[in-house]
C-alpha cells in the first residue's frame, strides 16, 4: 500500500498557474511618442516556475480625423471624387523592430466626398477652399497569444509596450487631392497574462520530497 502511494505522488502532474497585469494606455499617433505603458517581466520565482504562454487582451477605441484638400486648378463637386482609407494600430512588446508585434485594431472609412475649392494647380500648394473634413472612430478589441520563440521579451526587467500606426488612403477621380491626418489616437486597457508551470527541476524535487516524507512515516 505504501509503495503504491509513493508512485502516485511521483506521477502527479505539475500544477499550472497564471498571473495577469492590466494597464491603461493613451496613444497619440501624431506626436511621435509610441511608448504607451510598461509591464513587469515574468517572475520565475528563483527558477521554480517556467513560462509556457503569454497572452494579451486589448480593449479600447481609436479615432482618426482627416481633411481632404484639393491642390488642382479646378474646383471639384461630390460626384467628381471620393476617398477611402484605413489606419491600423499595432502593439509592440520591447524595442520597435525587435520585440513581438501584433495588429490590435483599425479605423477605416469609405465614401468621403464633398465640394473642394480650386487650388493653385501645384502639389506644393496652396490648396483650395473649402476643404472636406470628417472624423471616424473604431473599436480596438483583440485577444492574442504569442509564440514560444517570442517569450524572451518578457523574462528580464520591465516590458516596454509601444504602439505604432499606419495610414493609407485611396482617392478615386479628381485631380491633385490629398487626404491629411489631423488627429490619430487610441485609448483603452491592455491585460497581459503569463501562463506557467513549475520548472522541471523543482517539480522533481517536490516529488522526491513527498516520497521521502512517506518513507519517514514507515
């Protein structure tokens, strides 16, 4: 009976666990500042825990304000031109261009049109008046998992979290029209979760300790 108990203890699976952190962020895509928050790195508790997963959830909203300007020499009416565009928002953990990066949301528009005044006829300006402005909003909600080869960004010191954005607009018809970004921002919360199990060496020590304890009770 005692021998069966020893085997059961040694074969017991290691208990898994999670730790989570949540931080608010605010991003201004036109200011040139990209650091939005920082998180604590994974704590291996002196080598007794092993990181097995990294997940993050982003919940927030984004806003994109645009203005269409006509640099062409002829005024344009709504039927003469239209524009569509998209602004993508990416989160980067660690240094830009090095750390894990994921798309977390976007703001898009289509059918932007209106009356544009005649400009100078040169792309260097000045543009005509009136111009056409609009504001668009979108939800940033994304739950993502990172790959094992990306865990290194979460194992030492503070995890600097950056956000960057990319905008693109397509103009149909018209002449020398430009769609400029007047504002590009996002705000919300990021929850970072570490998944872990006891490190193999520490799990073995626990099993040996349990076995020794049973033997002492003989």
